[in-house]
C-alpha cells in the first residue's frame, strides 16, 4: 500500500472516529444563558482537545490494523472467493 492511500485511509478513519467520540460525555446546558451567548442544548464543557487526542489515538490503532490486514493479504480481492471475476 502506498503512502497516499495510507494517508487517505487514515483521514477517513480519523473523521469517522471523531464523529463517534464527539457525543461521549456531553452534558447539555438546560438553561441556555442567552445574555452570555449560550444556546439551550449546547454542551457546557465539550472538552474538544481531549476528544481530539482520543480520536487520534484510536485512529492510529485502527489504521495500523487496516494497514496490517491489507499488507498481509489475509483479505485479498485478487485471489479466492473475493476475487473479481474475469470477463
């Protein structure tokens, strides 16, 4: 697998994991102080930097597993029952 394909796979995994991690631990602001610029339902403490670190850590582990799986030819689209038939 080339470096560009690896980067694209990492980016896709990272964004997918980010959207899975974002709602974890979020408590909405029930009152929504309008004068302070708050909105009802907005998170009180979103902890974005912590979620970005967790997203990166999880993504690296998943990306390494995907790269290993593709490079080891355990799943191959060129051989056996997953092969695309010749015409």
